[in-house]
DNA sequence: CAGTGGTCTAGACCACTCC
DNA sequence: GAGTGGTCTAGACCACTGC
C-alpha cells in the first residue's frame, strides 16, 4: 500500500483503510445497511495483509461505524442521532418508543440575522436559518426547540415541513454528525416558553444547549426546553 | 496458551490476557502509574505470539485502562472518577481545576434502614451507610450530596473524614467503578436543600441521580442537588 | 545501544452464514 | 460447500526512550 502522508508523517495502512471507509460513508456512497467489501476484497484492493484490513474494520466496529457478522459480511451501521447525554434520540423516535403519538407545531421557520446565533455557528455573517418548534407527546407539549442552522451545511432547511419530520431527523438524514457539545441547565422558563409548554408558574425547565459539527462546520446550535414534570435525561456509562 | 472456558465457549487468548491485566489492577496488585510487564515478557508468560499480547494491551489502552509509550513501556492509567455525563469529575477536583477552594460540611454520617435506599442498592436487608454533605466552592454552597453506600463494598465508610476527602474520591481510591447509571432532573428544591444551598425562593435545582457498580454490587446510590445559578453540566461527544 | 511499543506480512485453522 | 469474519503464529522492520 502506497504510504500517504499527513504533515510529513506516514499514515499506517490500517488508518488509511479506516479513512477510506469513513470517506465512503460520509460521501453517501455507502449507506446504512449496505454491505461493504469483504476483507478478502480489500486485501486485493489495498495490497496489504488480511490482518491489516481486519484491524481497520474491527476498530470501525468498535466505534459503532460498522457491524460485522461472521459468516455473513460487514455492514454500514445505522446512523447515530444527535447524541446528547450519551444516547438521547430524536424526540419523535423517543416518543414513538414509548408507544405514544408525536406531533409538532412549527412556530417559526425563517432567516435570521441574530448576531449571537451567527457567532454560535462560527460564521462571519448571516443570514442563518432559524426555527422554533413545539413537540407534543400525546397532545401534551414536551419540548420547545429553538434552533439555528448553518445554511452552508443545510441550504434547503427552510423548505422543509417539520410537522412531518423533525429537524434532527432531517439533518441526520442529510449529513453525518461528527461531534457535539452540550450544556445542561435547570432554569426558570421565560414567559413565552412557559406558555408554549403549558407549565405551571414556578415549575422549572430542564434546558439542554447543544451544538453539532459536520466536518469543520458548526451545523446547528439548538436550545431545548423541557418541562421538568414531564421530562428528564437518563443514561448509562 | 491454555484455553479457559466460560459457559462452555473457549475465550480468545487476547481476551484472557485482558482479563488477567484487569484482575491485577482490580485486586490492587498493579496500581496507577505502575509499569506493567512488557510485551516480550507477556509473550513468554502466556506462550502466545507478540501480536496477541499487543492486541490485548492496545484494547486496554483504548479503554483508558493502560497508557503505552513507545520506547518506554506500558503503565496503569490513573483511576477514572465517577463519570456522570461523560466526564464530570469529583466535585473537589472540579473546583480545584477552576483555581478555587473546596470545603465540605458533613451534615450526617450514619447507618440507615431506609427501605428505598436498601432497594436502590439491590440489597436484601439493611443497614446501609448514609451520608449527607454540602460542598462549598469559595465558601458558597454548590452541591448537596445525599449518598447511600453498600457496606459490603465499603465496610469502613462510616469511619472516614469527608471534610478531608470526598466520598467519591475515597470510593474511587478503594474500588474501580465499572458501570454507572444516571438521571438528570430540573427540580424545585425541598426547603431543607434550598436552605443548605443558600438558594433564593423560586430558583430551581439541577438534580443528578446516579448509581454506580463495582463488580456485581451496586456500590452507591447518590442524589446531587445543585443551585442552577451556580452550576451546570457540560461535555462533548 | 538495548529494550520498548507500532506496524505489518503470509500464511493458517476455525465457526459461522447462506445458498 | 463457498465465502465470511475471528483468531493466531513466527517472524520482520521500524521509531522511539532511556541509559
């Protein structure tokens, strides 16, 4: 295998193979569920020993990128949703997993020149895209979503119907999220949020702030308010 | 290498080596910072190829258990603290990292027969150990810690001085935490918590519930209240 | 310069899946 | 039974550390 270099240092063959596979997935050439070439095929393609291919694919499985089944083949793993605290899924899927109905009220979907939002997306200038949506579980509001989106990453964001598909689902469908940063607060909601979430006066919100990256771009910056009486975060490590 | 079996299935050699190393660390025979035997030595000890030892040690490094330095050797990694939302550290270390002073007020340290606590620790009967501590940052309360501890795992818990060392630090020092489960809530604090945390009426708490496991035992079940004005959780994925 | 870990090869045997 | 991944061997060359 020809040694490619990054800043002068040669990259190990197994690392080059990993990047090749990741590039295929990120470009969309290989989609979730697709079979990827077998070890034997990659051995021929890259001109390396089978152990080397095996290590590359094994590590990608450990990272959750691939699934491997002995006797069957190697498959592209399903997309990971915006992960917050380890594994919070798309709110609609989460509601569906509880056997409940999800609905969404789109309050706003428009361009915005909010300087704070432009800064959060690490852009020089606006406009950026802005949406405000209330998510309902069995008719009860459970999340107030205030989202800013990078138009360079999702140019068609404003043309979507978010009563049918959540923004999170839409974005994950189009681009793989590679990194996320989050902060969690307990907060007294401002009046508008409190009303949209149908909360009693004095009831606190669980507020989740999150930014996600696609490649070198900040893809989205979102604030999610949840009524404490109907929502909490959970996970294991 | 002699094949050991678990429920009839033979265990791969690299997996046996991993378990051997983990057992050494968990038993305390190898402590954080210690050099562990080199690959060459383990090759002789286990009678396997160097690649096999290499894989075992490489995977343990990926898990954060070992650190490996080319040209130097393989070392036991420092202990991981109770991880909550990915990487929240021991509150005292966190405060120290901000360059601030930590202090603790021990409100209670006693046996308890609270049936909820006994159930949370998955024990048949009590008593279990109970502590309530307020942690202060620069003199301001920042965490109210209500903790139940499994006496089978930490028999000397009640004899400790938690103004000197936090319970988390004490427990991590004695036993490696292997699994954790957490839930995060926004909550109106009860009067007692509000007073100990010196909070204004109406200010919400960020409440973190956590259980941690050592081997098959629930080691501890803890509720951590934080004033929202002075505390939030953060992390990256 | 001896010892360490990082990577790689060219084979091998095996358990398993799928047809 | 052909093809897949899981593991393993016995070598090898290399970059790096620490004396």
